C-alpha cells in the first residue's frame, strides 16, 4: 500500500509543478507519469538499502529516458516532460535545513546539509546527462545502420 501512496504522491507533485509551469494540457497525465516513475525508481532503490546518491541518479536517468521517448512520441520538447518530472527528486528539504542551520549559527551542521544537497543535485544532473548521452549514442548507431558507408 505504501508503494501506491508514494506513486500517487509523485504523480500529484509532478502534475502540480507541470500546471504551475504551464505545460500543455494534453501532456499533463504523461508528465505526471514521468515524475511518478522517476520517484518510484528512487523510492524502490532507497527501500532496497541503496544510498540516496545512486538512487537519485537512477531516478533522474529514468525521468530523462522517459522524457526523451515521450518527446519523440508526442512531438514536443523534452523539457515539457523532464523539468516537472525531476522536481520530486530535488533535495529541497536538505537545502532548507542548511539555510536554517546558518540562521541558527550552526555552521558545521549547515555545511553537512549543504554538501549533501550539492552531492544529490550533482547525481541528478549526472542522471540527466547520462540519459542524453545514451540517446545520442542510440541515434548515432541508428543513423549508421540506415546509411552504411559505401
């Protein structure tokens, strides 16, 4: 039951961001599914005792792969699906705790939170980048197979 709850929350959070960013109305369900799948990838890995860094990487990779596929299928920019889809993975709570610790003059604690938020953000970025490289590699191989050298 917890998995269903997590999936629904990921879907709703992503849809809310998509509406806020004025994503095309016909794409909202798909955007929500991208976010829910990305969040579930993260959640399943966390439940399997993976660290949050590889789980964030995998969630972002899943979001980007789905965003690429749906962008091609529906002939829309990839960002329609990826920007809102990545939001559930963003470590906003850690960034908040870092700022809160600064205000309370707990600088070492703040540094720990900020460092962790930065590392998780880097993992998310790397997941997006690796998916982009993966799709470019697939496209390159597809073009080479369609146009063999003469």
